[in-house]
């Protein structure tokens, strides 16, 4: 289960890096890419929740899950700005990415 979550989050991260790069270069953000990034991350989150609820994980994975939930909340906020065609707040983009990176590293360490 954790392998599937890691793969989904890794692919989502590639989309996130692309989106962040486009944002920092003041380029338009493709809705399809933003949606794909969010759907892959949500799928990874769902798989991680199943693994944690199944009880086959340690406390580090639970911390990773909590951080991914926080990152998801930031992602929802960013996507709402995107849908309303408002510019994304750069600090939120950085915090969202940083929290997701920390969560991913914790997950990989316990993978």
C-alpha cells in the first residue's frame, strides 16, 4: 500500500513542481495540470489513509498523513484561487509545497 501511495505522490509532485515553476515565472497555469496534480495527490492520500487505518504503519507514517492532510487543505485553497482566476498567493504556494515535501520525505523514510 505504501508503495502505491509513494508512486502517486511522486507523480503528483512532478505536476506540483511544474505548477510552482509556472507560477513563479508568471505564466498561466493549465487547469488540467492543476486538476491532475490534485487528483493524483488525493488518490495518494486515500491510499495512505487506508494503510494507516489498516494499522500496518508506524507513527512516522501517521505524521506524514497528518502533514499531507494539511498540504491538501492548502491545495484546496490554491485551487479555489485558480478557479476564481485570481493570482495565487506565493507564500501559500511555498508553504503547500514545503509541507508536502516534508510529508513525502517522512513517508519515503518509512517506506
